[in-house]
């Protein structure tokens, strides 16, 4: 059986179909427009949906690496995902930092940056593969630790060196005979030694080692006479009486060594060199993701075990907002530009 339609009926039929299609299109557009913020919020609430990569730009075993692993374990509770630590050492931390600088800006790749990677290396190296300000999104300051001037115990006792002034007097009387070790050219310990030399006009020889541990061993064995060591790394040697602390390098005394003067109190001024490290994401990471990361790491930093470890390291860091941490990094970068220039230190 055939069904025939008049032209009027056909026109009415097709008009109804077109109106329906138009209505569907308008509804779809309206739904898309109205759901964008909701979808964005949904994505934010869902993030992260996979494990995070936490790059440590230094070898395993040091204070920075140890703290990164502890924070990774604690942060996963807030994030609901594993935070996998990966060591990428080399070039004073530049290699590991560059991995994150060039990662997708999605918050899934982080770096435990430090004073070296973000404030010192830009001025110390002839060139580095990243911009320490433009290529990163600061997330959270983790720790701020003084360096401490320590001297070989036997050498100090033999030459009656008990203060920074004693060291300076001896060095001036024996130009070129004293040496100091560091964890490597361009490290905070190296810069502190060069700043001491520049401020006091003494002639001492720098011996760079492949890391803080070999530098410590050289100091203990007498291969080097003194060094500026991270307080966290030197605390055990100081407590065991194996080395003698002469001064801390920050403007305020360390809670861990309240009786030890600052370099400025010892007459070497201005002098302000410390070691800090914190979490960074890739520049361009959405603000909501950075905020989520910030809260997760701040929660981890409040954990009693983490607090205990930070105290043992001699950290005097206070909690900073993302904006405050960002401002601190910029200020540190400017400060070390002057220090590196004054010291004359350079790594090619």
C-alpha cells in the first residue's frame, strides 16, 4: 500500500523536522556552554588520575633525596596516587631540573629544586638548558638549612684555631697552604668558601669533590683543612666531636647550634648563604593543580615524622604560600647573582 502526501503536508512535515533539528543543536550548544565550568571543576576534582613523577636532581642518599622520599610517601595520602621518586643527577642539578622544565604542564612531573638549581646555577654556568624562573611553577618550600664552617679537629687543635678570626689569621700567615673542600664546583659550600676568601682577602685553595660525602671524608682524613657543609649533613660529625664548628653562614644562629656564632658575628660581613629546597612543577601547570599540589605537600610537611626529620636537619623554614615561595626564589636568584660575581666562581 502506498501512502501519498499532499504538498502542504510534505512542507509541514519537513518544517517540523528542521525545527526539531534546530532545537537539538541549540540545546547541545547551550549544554556545552553551561557545562564548561562544571567540567573544569570536575577535572580539577578528579586530578590526579595517575601516579606522579618526582625528580630529584641529585644522587640517592643525601638529605634532599631522603626528604623527597619521605614527602612522596606522605603526599600520596592527600593526592590518592603514588608519587614516584626518580634520581636524575648531573651538571650540578641542571639535568634533573631540565627534565621538569620541559615536561608537559599538567602537574604530573615535579622536581625537588634547590638553591643551586634555581638561584646559583643560572649565574655559575656559562649556559643552562632552562630558565629557572620562566620554566617552573613554584609549589612549596620544604626546608631552609644553614651551612656551617667546620674545621678538621686535629688541624684546629695543632694550630690553636677556635674561631673564624683564628682561621683568617693563620691563613694570612700561611698563604696558599690551607685548603678547603666542597661537594663540587659551584655548590653552596664552594661559594661560601670563595665569599670568605673575597671578604677577608686570604689565599686558600679550593678542592672540589664529587659530592658532600667524599668532601667530608677528605676533611676527616686531613686531606682538606676546612669546609662549609650543609648543617643537616654535618650535624652528626659535630655531635660526635669529629669536627669543630666555627660559624654558621646565615644571618641568624641555628637552633641546633645556639652557641655557634654567625659569620657576620665573627666579623665577616655581609655573609648570608644557606641551603634551601622545595617542590616545583612545570610552568603553565593550571593554578588549580598547583594549589592541589601545594596543599598535599603542606599536609605532608605537617606530619609529625616529617617535622622530626626537618628539625634533625636544622631546618628553620616556615610555611610559605605559593606566591611567597615564588617571591623568595626570585629574591634568592638576585642575591646569588651578586655573590657569584663577587666570588669569581664559574663552571664551564
